[in-house]
C-alpha cells in the first residue's frame, strides 16, 4: 500500500488506497454471495481450474454410475420376468410328469390313457403360450426368435465404463459383451418351448405302460432343463445384485468427492459474507474520510 503524503493534494493517495481496498472487498463479497445464491463453491473455471477439472471427472463418473444402477435394475426386472415364466413352465411340467406316471399303472385303461395324452398335449400347448407371452420390451425371452430378432443373446450394462466386463463361460455381461441366457447349458440354441424341450406329439404318445414310462422320462428331461435354467437365472440375478451393491457404494463415495470439491460450505460462506459486508461498510467510511482529509491544508491559507 502506498504511503500517504497529505501535503500533496493533487494526488489523494489515501483515498486511492481506501478505494482499492473497497474494490477488493466488493469482489470478495460478490464471490461469497454468489456461492450462497447457487450453493456451488465453483461457479466458473477461474475460481479453481484444477478443482473444476477434478469435479467434472467425478461428475461424469457419478452420472455414469447412476445410469449403470438404473440399467442393472432393469436387468434384474428382465431376469425376474424370465424367471417367472420359466417357473410357470416348471409347474406345468411337474403336473405333466404326474399325469404320465398315472398312465404307467395297469389300472389305467386305453380310454383313460387317451384322455391323459389329450391333457398332456393341452398342458404342452399352455407351455408354448407362456413362452410366447414371456417378453420384455417386445422381445421374447424364452423363445428362439421374435419380431425384433434373436433372443439367444442379451446385453447388460453393469458399469460406468464403456469396456466394463464380468462373466463366466456361460454368463457374460458388460456394456458390449453378449449374454447367453438359458442357452449356455444346452447344446443348441433351441427355444425353451415345447418343441425345444422335446415335447412334440411323437414324444407324448402313450399306449401302454412302457410308452407311459418313456413319456415320463421325456418330461423329466425337459423338467431338468427348466430347473437348471431357473437356477442359472437365480445365479445371474445374484451377480447383478452384487454388482448393484458395489456400484451403490461407489456412487456414494463419488458423490461425496464431487460434493466436497464443487459445492459450497454454506455456514462458512455465510460467515465470510457477513465479514465482507461489514468491511464494505467500514471501507466506504474510510474512503469518505480520506476524501476530506486534505482539507486541513486550507488552514495554512487563513
């Protein structure tokens, strides 16, 4: 700060010093008032260039984590839809197996066996209906194909990075890796409908005890496939849950890091705003005094 020489009135150094102080105080007051108004510590890159860079990086990641968590939630709902349809197929197959076992005994006559075959075919047709109705976003989940294309592969977003991957030989899920859902345990990519499960008319014909046993075996084989499918869906859903829990923790930590850098400490900003508000008033008063200080020289001319 320049020294004040009150004997030289052509340049009012004292007033200039007070004015500079007042301008600095006004600038600081404006900064803290802006932070209080927006809740942000950084309102422009000039406030803290490196901090803004870090905050932007954290912001991108936290939004990516939010997107991934929503996608995992949708994925779990998709798997629940698939599991619900498959469990209903499983229930029907259990009923079919019981009916086939009834036909094995010689207490059942030809007419009764024919009625059982009709009932088995009716149950089988219901399986086909369930498979067709088990859809997600107009895409079949249990049949081989649909109007929107093959359902053999599914893609799940499970992380904020474009190349995030995780999986096993049967289940692979990432932002860009296909998932073989329900097909990994089969030698082919057949649909999980009655035909794909080996329940065609030829495999459902019961005429005697021996053929009833064969049909029961065919149904058991189909039931084993469906049971394994339910188990694999459960395992994959559990993995999605683990991923969801991990990402939830990451999201909270990333949000905390972003909040510490980007957002204002409102209590601290209020204290600073009050301080500079008072300094603004005192600096204005000192500027007024500095402007009238040179007038004492007039007494020399009396």
